[in-house]
């Protein structure tokens, strides 16, 4: 009883600490004042309309979407190849190679960003959206491999053999059996890498050149107090979008495991 | 009375290595067209590996595998006239029962209507009429098994390969499926090659059985020969129960061997009762439990008779197993008796007469 009470208290404090600031976002996004402070002075949607009218913001959103979609597609494609290879085939130094691919998952992002910047500048590459995509693919790929490996792993090898046995070629087996069964994993991988890329700041800040992404734009706007409520409005939208995408991703991942008859070994959520 | 059928599958000195591990050690055997053939052996003896060399999932290190007279070297699995029922059934979980069964017909030039009819026929054959629209992942084990069978048989392969297809089912359904598989095989006349580690299953279902140990075929014979005349002590031990007694060869000519067995005396055995393969331990004779009979009051032996003492009684309902230590022997012998109506179950310690016949035993040397 007593013990349970303490755990409840702990959970409550933890959740408050985690989510209270996020709840403040929409609060101030709809508040009719430029200062971010209590008491609230009134309801307005003014900040949202102002946000929609800002051309630099529009450009930043556009950049971010291009980068996020491209990074998600490229990272997921690479992830498919890598997970298929690591779950189905044996090759020399497999552990080492997979370890190196997964390394960016734990490497400080600032190190990745700085080293990429040095290399790119050394090579004389102009910083642009493309260089940001490169950086984002690098950090998203380990996530896609983690998701897709679990999808490929739960695939029974005899399903493939059964398809060969019934006259299909390796290519048509991939299309007819493997792809449909790992599709939920692919979708979930696309969504998660899209989300990661969309709110990634450090790499985008270092490698974007004159093409700021949304997080970089938001950071730059914080210097102007009058812009803060607009950022709150933007943040509100981003939080909703992120939650939506991650939920869809998890639904797809679970559905994939249920479909191929495997056991859930725990995913990201 | 059967006419010798042509060969459907032939193994010619097949060897298979997994790295350093020698999984198949010179398999030479042939499987006849239209027969129900079983590969039987303990876990890890290479049954699955041998089956997969027929299907084309496993390459061989040396030797040759021929199907219907054609060497299969370089022929991939999707081009071989074989189909397989997998141990896990490998039902495609994202397709319906119908789509699963019709999967192999994708490249078939027949019209859509004809294919639909073929699928319906195949489903009816395995007793799943009307299940076509069900989702495959929502089937029971027995039903999956039937879908896998229908899916493989619809292509009318020359050979159907089955890797322990019944091992995932519980006893009742397994016994029912055994009989159904036999019926199905007779109906379609296709050569069936079954892998199993269950000796009873192999005896019940097969026309012929290859018993495998450690990558080699120890004996290839029909079930009765395998049971009555096992080629070695190891085979005898693996199939059913056998009592072994040390024996001494005392005389020998071209057609007969005379042996001396403690507790049984001297016996005159014909040539077909003499097997090699005692594993280098001199000679021993083997009795199946049902070839020894406990004599009740007034019964007369048909051949020979010994006295012994009952040391153990195991009651099975239809049968009783007795361990009887015959006078002059070291170890008790297991004897199985049918519990005929009116016959008592004897107690431990009872002195009893045991009837036996030298014609029922096998000599390993
Ligand atoms: N892909 C592989 N790589 C290495 N060794 C293997 C491989 N497949 C099988 N083996 C080995 O070859 C031997 C024979 O395996 P196989 O699967 O044919 O046995 P089995 O007789 O079917 O046994 P079980 O009844 O357990 O299925 C085993 O010792 C196994 O460990
Ligand atoms: Mg096996």
C-alpha cells in the first residue's frame, strides 16, 4: 500500500515534469499577449494567422519537408538492404560492419555535424539542402535498420522457400511474399525517419548554408521577443504532428508483427 | 506381389558438408515411383538435409541426385518437379486460404475459371471445402497442414516432400492425419517422401523406410523387414523394443549358424536370421517382446519353454508388459502380453513358464 503510494507519486512528478512544458505551448499559442507569462490575458488565433503569412517561415517549412521526405526515403531504402543482408546472409565481419552502421545512434550529433562539415568543406562541396539530406540519412539509417531488422527477423525463412518451391523466382518472391509482409515495418520506418529529420537541429544548423530548416528558423526567431508567440503556435502544430506520426508508425509496426505471426519483442514505443 | 516400379529418385554417393561438418556421408539409395517413402532417424542424423537436397534448397558437396532419371545438378528449387510441405507449414499469412492454395498456379497458362475450379478441387481433396475465403493466419494447426498439402498437391508434382508434417499436431489429430495422408497418397499416386523421427509413424505410413544414423543410411527396407529383421543392433534398438542377450557362436556352415545363449541353450539359426552390426561386441541375440509368451495354466508351448520370475509389471490397458528374469540369464527380458478377457494380470515375484521359438530371434555379430 505505502510502497504503491510512493510509486504513484513518482510517476505523477515524472509525467508533470515531462509534459507540463509541452502543455504550456498551446496555452501561450492561443494567448492574446506578446509576453510569455501568467496570467493569461485572452484567447486569440492571431499568432496562427501571422505564422501563415511569414514568407521565410514558408520557405523553411518547404526546405524541411523536402529534406525530411528525401531522408526518410533514402534511409529506409538503405535500411531495407542492410536489414535483409544482416538477417538472411552470413558474411565476413558481419558484426563489425553492422556495428559501424549503427554507430551514429550513440555518437554525439555535434561530432557527426562538425566532422561532416569539415569533410564537405574540404571537398569543396557547397552547403545546401543536399548536404543536410546527407547528414540526416546518416543519422536516420540506424533507426530504420533497427525497425526493419525486427520486421525481417520475424519473417519465417520457410515462407520464402515455399514460394521458390511453388515456382517463383527470388525477385518475384521478394515482391509477392517478403515485401507485403515487411510493408508495415517499411511504413513505420519511413514515418520515424521523417519525424527525426523534421525536428533535427544540429546537423541542419551546421550544414544548411543559406537554406534554413524549420528548427533552425525557430531558433533564429527566438532573438525577437515579438516572434515568440508565433513560435508557440508553430510548436503546437509540430507537437501534434509528431505524436500523430509516431502513433501511426507504432500501429504499423505492431500490425506487421501480428501479421507475420511473430512475437512482439518491443519496439520504440 | 508388387511389380518392381521404376525409380523416381536416385541418390548416388551423395556427400554434404556444412563447413567442416560432414552431414551426409555417402548416401546411395533409390526411391520408387508412386511409393510412400520415409526417412527415419534420431534428431540431427541428416534427414531434413537429405530431403532438402531433393527439393533443391541445399546443394550437395559431391555425388548426384536424380529425379525421374534427370540429374538435378544446377537445377534450382523453382524448376524441380517436387513440392514440399514444410514443418512450420509456411502458409503465407497475408493471403487467404484460396490464394495460398492457388499460389503455385500463377504461372499456369490456364484460364481464371479453370484455376478457381482446381483450387476448389484441391481444397475438397484435403477436406477444407468452403474454407477458401478464410484468412490463412486464422487457421488451426491441422487446417494449416491441410492447406499446405493442397497448395503442394495442386501442382501435381512428381514427388511430394514432407518434413515432419505431423510433429506439431496433438496425438489424436496426428493419428487421424496419418491415415488421411495414406489415403491421399493412394488417391493421387504421387511419390511421397516423408521425414520423421517417430518410428511408429514411419511403420504405419510407409511402403519403405530408410533408417538414418549420423549421415548414413543404416537400413533401407519395408516396415516388416525392418521390424523383424533389423540389420544391426542400433536399428533394432531404434525401432520398437528389443531384448538383447549375449550369445556364443559354436558352429557354422553355409546356411546355418549354431549359437549358445545362457538360459536358452543351443540354437540352430538359419542364414536370414544372422545380421552383421553388433558394434564389435562379440555376438548377441535379440527377441521382440511379443515373440515371448507367458504360459498360463494348462497352456502348452508351440516350440520351447523356459522358467522365470516376474520382476516388473507395467499395465497399459490393452497390454501388460512384464519383465521376466529367466533362470540362467543375467538380465530380465521384456515380454508383452495382450490382456485377453479372463486372463489375470500377474504379480511381481510370480514364478512363470515362458514359451519362445528360435525362429523369432535375430543374431547380431
Ligand atoms: N545450415 C546449416 N549449417 C550448419 N550445420 C547444419 C545446417 N543445417 C543442418 N546442419 C547440421 O547438420 C546435421 C543434420 O541436420 P538435419 O537438419 O538434417 O537433421 P535432422 O535429421 O532433420 O534432425 P531433426 O530431427 O532434429 O530435424 C545437424 O547436426 C545440424 O546441426
Ligand atoms: Mg529435421
